[in-house]
C-alpha cells in the first residue's frame, strides 16, 4: 500500500525541519544495504549529531526546491539514496561514515551540500582535514591567553624597571661625586707637586 498525500506532506515537512537545523547534507548511494546495516549506520551517526534519513528522492527534491541553500542537492538525487544531515561536527560525521563504509563496502558518497555549495566526493573528504569547532575555539583561546600573558608581564616589568632606575640614581650620583672628588683630589696633588 502506497503512502497517502498527507503522509508525504508530513515527510516533506519533517525533511524541511531537519534541513533547517543542518549545516551539511551528504547524499549516499546505499543500494544493497540490509535493514540491519542501515540501523548500524544510524547508530554510528547519532553521536556526531547527524540524522540518517532514507527517503524517496522525489520527496527530498520537493523539500529542497524552495530553499536555495539546499537546491544544489538535486543533482545528486538519483537511484537509491540515504541522506546524512549533519547538525553539529562535520569532521566527526564524515569520519564515522567512512568507518561504516570500510566495514560494509556497499555505499558511496555521491556528493554533498554545504552553505549552498555543491561538494564533490573529494571536497567532502577534504572537510575532515579541517580543524573541528572545538579545536578552533581552543586555538583562539590559547592565542588570546598568550597575548594577555605577554601584556601582563610587560605591564609588571614597567614598575620593576622604574624602581631599579630610581634606586640606581642615588648610587650613580654617589659614584659620580666620588669620581669628581677623586679627580679633583688627584688634580690638586699634581699641582702641589
């Protein structure tokens, strides 16, 4: 028994909702996967904040047709498709999929969409080389901390150097007076001789 029009509208609305929360969509060719293998894929993707959806290409096409950000996905809608809709960490999601793909050897990435741009298979694989959001935040925090530390050390050095300079003035003055008096004393003794 086929799906009713209401069922299809509900599925399209669900897809639109998930897409609105996603930052990356991957289209996977899944022909030959068993129900258990698709369940395994879903379980592997869940910790990465990724939703694994198996739906008809026609329903996905309807879901993305009015949204410019996801329209490039239509070029990958052919044959049997599973959609990985990544909400959080792109890098971990791609790695989790690749681990699944190595285990089953039955799937292949057709392409993806990120920020309105269609991505080839190579571009999708290149995304996993980028630093994660947490790594970028750690680098920025480290850089800010280093600047603050250097500034604090520099600010602390100013009073220290000033104090050393002030302490040095009286002793320098004493040495200068002593040197002048010794010079005058040696000059007077030379004149007397």
